[in-house]
C-alpha cells in the first residue's frame, strides 16, 4: 500500500526548511572541531537531500499510486547515509592518527 502522497510531501517540505537552515549554520564549522562537526554537517546536508527526495516521492506517488517511489527514495537515503558514515569514519581515523 503506497503512503498518502500529500502528508508525505508536506512533511518533507517542512523538514527540508528546518534542515536547510541547520546545514547553513553548520557549513561554517564543518572542518573545525574534528569529526563531530563534520558528522553534524553531513547529517544536515544529507537530510536536505533526503527531504527533497521525499517531496518528489510524494508527488510521484500521487501520480502513479505506486509504492515504488517511496521504496526507491528509502534505499537512496540509506546509501547516502552509509557514504557519510564512511566519510566520518575516515575523518575519525585521521584525527586519531594525528593525536598519536
């Protein structure tokens, strides 16, 4: 059963606005303060992309009445977050090597 398209798109739009402001605030400090600052920025940035994709999925779901757009967006968000996790892991390794 596909999700309701209007609430999906509206929720995505509201969280897009919040996460965009959060990303703008964090962009200045993403390279300061170590891997925690980078992780916070990457999380905000990925949430902006995810929210835009959720809005699009809601629109496509409303047109097609299919569950596929929601599933594809969910998979893409998982891949995006896995990439960010790997980037933070590499940054943490560099930070650890620098302190040794």
